[in-house]
């Protein structure tokens, strides 16, 4: 309305702190915390998986999805901070596992909430699987895995 027009270029007066030297330490800390969580989660699953109902198994699958997608992000940050179209190519097995776990969660939701014969629910939005599936649909170059992620979304 009145006033200067919006600028879409960086302000030359502002300085950006040099954060790059700290990234490896943060990635290492995240990786250590994640490995500790994963170890304890697996221990609990070994002890309780025989008595888990469908909802508990879905919850365990969601936790595993979170672990796998953060593992992919850690691997990406360890290797390069530059955007590369093939940075997930060596991690296709993990991408496929995430899609398979998400399929289990979505199908399990359908069977627990509704007895219809349809395999895919009419509406399902669990944000703990939407983000990882979107990341795979966006970043994974394997067409079969990518289509599986898109179909679930």
C-alpha cells in the first residue's frame, strides 16, 4: 500500500553465521541418539511383539518408518549437503521398506476401522507416514517404489 516495494534479494547488510562447521557434530549426535532409540525399540518389540494387537503393530511400524526416514536424511547429510538427484539411489532398499511399512499401516487402519472389502481407506491422514512417503515420492528415482509411495499418498 504505501512504503517500499518488497525486495526478493538478500539484504547486503545482514550477515549469515557460518553454520557449516557444526553440521558434522549435529549429524553425529542425531545418529547416536537414533541408534540408541532403535536399539531400545527393538528390544521392546522382541519382548512384546507376540502379545501386540493390530493397533500396537501399526504404532511399531510408524516408529520404524520414522527411524528409516531419519536414517536416509542422516546418510544424505553425511555425504553431501548439495542437492543431488541420485543421493538416495544406494538406499533403495530402505525406501522400499518405508513404502511397505506404510502400506501395512494404511491397510491395517482400513481393517480396524471399517469392514469393507476395499483395501485402501476412503480417507486416511496420519502425518507420521505422509512426510516420509512424500520424501520418497519426491526423492527416490526407482519408478516402482515411487509409484507405490504416490499410490499411498
